[in-house]
C-alpha cells in the first residue's frame, strides 16, 4: 500500500479491524491507534528525507503516492526521478558523508528555469512559480507538510482539475486549513501542517527533523513549537498527569460555576447567535459535576495530604480561570453581550475573591503556583477591560475598579512568592525570572491606576533583573524579548511623566534589541511582530517630540513588516487588522507633513481591509469598532483637504455604525461612549457647514450620553474631560446663533469642570493642561462675544500655566506649541482692546518661537503654516499702526512660505487657498501704500491661483466668488496705476473719469513725496465742476501735506520763496476745504 491508500482507508472508515470500524462510525478517530500508526509512518518519511538532505539531495516530488508502506512496518520513499543534488550549498551535512548523486542528476538536460516540475498539489510555491534556483531543503519540508495535510484530511490542499489554477493558488498559499475540511483535526497538528506549508520558505520548519520533533511532542502530549496552547489545554494536561490531586477541585469549581449560572437565564433570552455559547457552558457544567461525582470517593484521602490540598487550590484557580476565559472568548465578538459580560464579571469576581483568599493561605511557593497567579491576574484584568477599564494596558485611567484591584491581589501575591523564592535561592534563574515578571505586572497595574512613579520603579527593577539574567545567558531569546518589552513599558511610563528624552532612549533600546533578535532569527514571525511594534512606539514618541522625518521612516519600516506578516501569518484576521492600523498611523504622519493625497490612499487601504474583515465576520464587534475609528480619520482628512461634504459622508457613516453598535448592546459602556464621540464629530462638521441647529441637536444628544456615563463612573477622569468638551462645543455653537445667555451657561460649566480636574491633581501635567484648555476655550468664547477684556484675562492665565509646564519639561515641544498658540490668541484679544503695541510684542515673541521650530523641524508642515500665519498677524498689526513698509516685509515672508507649500503639493486645497490669500493681502498693502502697479501684480496672481483651483475642482464655489473679487480689485488697481502715467494723456481722459484719476494721482505722488506733481493734480481736481466733497477733502489733505513738507531745518529759517510757497499751499488747502 501507499500512504495515500492508507490515509484514504482511514478517512473512509473501512479499516480491517472491528474496533476501528466502531471508532470511525461517526468520523475518523484522531485519538485511535490507527491514526497514531499513520503519524508514525509520516515520521519515518521525514527522517528519510532528513537523511537525504544530509547527503545533499532534494527529492522535489514528495507526495503520499510516492510513500510505500510494508506489512512489517517498512516505510519507503520512492520515485526519486526529479531528485537533485545540491552539493554543499545550503545543506548541513553529517561529517564524513559524501553527496549522493541520484540518477536524475546525471542526465544530459538540466531543468529549465521558469517551468514548474513535480506534482502541483504537493509543490511548494517557489517550485510552482518555476523559481528552481530557490529550491532548498525547505521545499521538501513544504511537500512533507502537504503530505501531512492529506493524512489529516484525506484530501490534498488544492482540489480541482485546472492545473494552472492549482499552480497559481499554490504560489499564494490559497488553500483551506485542515480544520476547515474537518473540524475534528487536532489544533496542534493543524498548526504543524500550516507551518510546514508556509508560503515563504523562511517561515517553515528549518529541516524535516524539526518537523519530526513537533509531531513527536504531539504524540507525547507535550507542547509544540508551532502552537501556543491556551491555559485550558495546559490545565487539562496537568490534570491528566496529576490524577490523584484532582479530588477537591470539583467542589471549589462547582461553587464558582453555580455562581456563573446567572448567564444561563440571560443567554437564553438572546438570539440564536449565542446558542453555541449556551451549549458550551452546559457541557462544561456537566463535565465538572461528573468530575465531582467520580472523585468524591478519594476526597478524604486528598484532603488529609497538605501537599495535595495546595495542589488542588492551584488546580481550582487554574480551572476557574479557564471557565472565565472560555466564556470571555465566546462573548467578546458577539453583539448584545454587555449585560452578560457585566453579570459574569460581578459573579465571578465575588467567587474569585473567595478563591484568592484561600489561595493566599494555602498555595505552595513554587514556579507553577506563580505562573498560575500570573495567568489569573491577566485573565481578570483583561476580562474587566471591556467594562471597568476604559483604556488599554498602557493607559493611565486612575481607576481602582474591582477587576483591577483583584488582579493586583494576584500579582502582589505572585511577587511575594517570587521574592521569597529568590531569598531562599538567590542564584535560581527561574525564581529571578519570575520575580522580574511579577515586577512587570505590578508596573502594569500601577500604570492602569495612574500611579506613574511606582509603575516606573517597578519596571526599572524588572529591567535590572532581566539584564542580570541576560548577562548570564547572552544568547537567551526569551530574555532578550523580555528586555525589549520591559524597555517599551518603561518608555510608556516616562512619556506619561513628561520625561520625553528618557522615554525616547528607552524606546530606541527596545527597538535595537528587537532588531538584533530578528537578525539572529530572521524567520521568527513573533520577533518580526515585536520589532514592528517597537518601530511603532518609537515613532509615536519621535512624532510627539517633533522629529517627523525620523518618525515617518520608522512608521514605514513598521508598515512593511506588518505587510510581510499579513502575507505569512496563519492568523489572517489578526495580521490584517494590524496592517490596517499601521496604515492609519502612517496616514496620520503624512497628513502632518502635508502629503494629503498619500495620506488618503493609505486610509483607503485601511478601510478596504476593515470592511473585508467585517464582510467575512459581520457580527465581530471588535472589527466594527475599528472601522468606526477609521471613518473618523477619513472624515478628518477630507476636512483638512477642504472637502467638508466628503468629510460629512464619513462622519455620517461613523455615526450610523456607532449608533447601530450602541443599540445592539445598550449596556456596553464603550459602545455608548463611542456613539457620544461620533455625535460630537458629526455636530462639529455640521457647524462648519453652517448648519448650527443640526449641530446643536447632535451636541445635546452627545451631552446627554456623557452625563449618564459620568454618573455611572463619577471617578473616571476621561469622562469628565468628555463632559468639558461637550459643554464647550454646545456653548460655542449657541454663540454662533447669537444665543449668548444660553451659551454662557454651558461655557461656564465647561470651565468649572476643567478647573476642578486641575485642582484635584496640581502636580499632574495632563490635569494642568485640562485647565489650560478651559481658559483657552473661555478666551475664544469671549472673543466671539466681542468681550476683548475678558478674553485677554483668560489667555493670560492660559499662558501663565503653559510657561510653567514648558519650564518643567523643556524638551517637550507639546507645551511650547500650545504656548505659541496661546500667545497668538492673546495677541488677537489685545487687538480687539486696541492694545496694539502689546499685541505687536506678543506676535514678535511668537515669531521667534515659530522660526525656531520651523528651522528644527523643516519637514513638519504644521510649523511652516504656523510661521506663515504669525508673519501675517504681525504684518497686519504693523500696517494698522501705520508702518506699511514693515508690514510689507512680513507679508512677503508669509507669501514665500505659502508659495513653497502650494507648489510642493498642488492637490492640497488648504495650501492653495493660503497662497491666494497671501497675494491678496500684499495687493491690499500695496494699494494702501499707493503702489498700484505692484498691487495689480498681486491681485492678478491671486486670480490665477483661483482659476487653477477651479480647474482642479478645489472649493469651486468659493473660488469663483474669490476670482470675481480678485478680478475686480485688479481692474481697480490698474485704473489707479494708469493715473500715475503721462500728465497730458490723463488730461485727455473723459470728464466722467478725470476726477478719480486726479484724486488718485495727487494722493499717490504725495505719499511718494513728489509734491510738485501732487499739487498739480490737486489744484486741477479743485477746478473741475463734477468734483465730490470727498475728493475736495482729499485734495486739501494733499495740499496740507505739501505745505508740511516745506519746513525749516534745525537752526535755520525758510528762504523767502519757500515761505511764500508754503503759505500758498496752506491758503489753497483752506479754500479747498471751504469749497468742500
């Protein structure tokens, strides 16, 4: 027989033995003797191929039909017709062995590159693509994996008669998993099979022997390298190996499960989606009850043994953790599970508290116990995250929720045990590792409760121990992984403490360790993922501290790594989700750099990934929540591109999806919170579109949700911040509608919330910044109400706090950027109160800040636009003070920046609009300076930008209006410029236009101090019959200016003719005023 025939017989259930017939009555028995025999034959094949590789030979056509099984246990690999000798390249040889030369290698014709050889269904991707130069031992490993696939399923991985299609699918790894074909296939064997059949050779087992070792581990009921076992499997294995210790377990578990029975009645009221979970829970309860019945006879014996009692406590804890984790896994992606999850948490925490109390007293101090405590703490912490902890593990929520506090109990107990073990055996590496791990968990708990300094101290102590262990074992992969992870956690804590430079150093060290690990283990997918995450967090830190260019480089490296993982990972959903998130981060940094089209394309990729994930799993709440966030970012990006209608589409989609999620599960806190935020965003966009009532409706609904959430969790800091923002947005919109009295109520409430947050934690930078925002928003509201004095006071308080924050953390650009913004806002308020000198001083100070940042961060478009803006504001205030030349200088600087940005990205509507506006401002400056020729040039340039934006379909309606205005201003300026031409030609002008020409000429020449020509035009103007009073007043002003220009120098008297001329100008001015 061949292995193919044996596998077919196994899956047809027609074994020769009666027992096998009986076992296979309901399907292949993967626990039976016959299957273990098949695996034994498969191991023989692997070892034969391992030997061939050691002699430098590849088979290149392995398949079940080429493996013959003898009656007496012989296993023969036949058909070596396509075998190829590799010599010594890429093959590890046994010392003293020579390379074998199979018959095929001596033929006269070499294999043609680019053509596929072998059997398509069992052919590795590189062979299917005809890349025969890439064939290696990993190619035979793939074929062995495909052979194992046949043993597990009775079918080849690639079905069908179309050989071209099979080859194409083989190249991309497009085949169903073994458990898709038969759910009874053991998960570890599926994992072994899929690893061997990985698309990339580097991701497969390095040799047939490694494949054999994993199969043998499975047969010996030991963990395999290709599959991370859940705690439930570990617990069951422990039970099987310690049967006498399970006596009292059932009693402890049954009490807990009885408490968990509250779900049964709740679940039964839900839809059919939850039916499988009901069945699973019932089955688990029956198993536990049966365990109690079977073991009751041995209970007294076990309880009399102290060692057994402690082991039973350990098992009780582990099994209860398994129940909770299994239920959590069943619920996490289902709709309408909020109430069930909350009831489960409430009941299980009560029972777990009882178990924890017993465990602290009874548990034995050993490694296994400590690991059980780690597992339990993590499960409780993660299980509560959906309801109690609103932020991620890296976030500081300042909450002491039941799940967090109970998790802390387990972690503290584990730390105490580990400390005792190290004290008893200071050189015990396992005990020291447990101690370092326990310190890491304590840091995690402290960070969750916003105890930042204790968190940092715990992480640093953990790091010291891991470093010492690594010094003793420099090549320890797990230790290097632990070190990189701990450095990343230290970076998180330092960043929250405002110690930015130290945080960057920690992130960088973490990244360097991960890079070194990957260089040593290039095929390890988990290390690749760790490195991608390290890149991401380091890039986050660099971005927050202004190093945009380096952040972009790291985000790109992270994204490329996630793309590779998405193509090679067995967990496709998880890897695709990671890739989508990476695209959104990369999009965000491109948006900051002003590369909006690039940012948009990246976000589109993310949307496609998330929508495909949801299409494949429509009820998955996690994926739908991710799409909500991406819709938000798409809306924000379209808004930055001056496309408010496109933004509204995504904000509307986000709101609808958020509302759907909230309605499906009204008890889900996070769902309601997400809906409130979606309403905030939708309302803000309605306000921008000039729909204030629609905005008010959205803001009021959002505020109502936030108030309920705040009542549910009054100590939640983020909830108070959300309330602050909701009140402010509503107040601002009411100001837009001139409903000032109503607005004042909401704005005052917003301010009081911010003030209260800051007063609770005066040393907390984040809380102080909440107060900064409160003062800033109060100032902006007062500006809108035209109350410059109140706005000035609010902004001064804002600046005072920011100066202290910037002084405490000088390396943090965040506070300095906000200080710059506050100075700008205060300058605007001072202009309103006519304190122009003070405004000018503030703007000049802000210019220095912006110039410094723009120089340090030339790639950060935000600082370039900020610098342009502050140049413009300083120019405006100088012009208002009469210093037109200085105003022109700053407005020209503004134009230089805006032109450079606009030319760098013609698709960026915001930058094109800024460029147009700069030309307009300069045209207005030159008009006021009576330099009409220069004004014409700038008005025409502004009109050209408008025309180009209309052609590019950018803000078409607004640009058409702006174009009409620019054309009109340019025409007007041309007419005024013509007034400065030849005098004789001007006098020939039609009587209707002559007064305007003469008025323009007299004023322009007077400002240019060409007084003779100015007087000439003014006197001629006065002589006209169709002159207006306003024109006469201007003529009198020109004559007065000319008279004032004739002044005596110091210590001298005017000459007689000068005095006469001056008197004449003054007399003409007086007579002109009388005429007017």
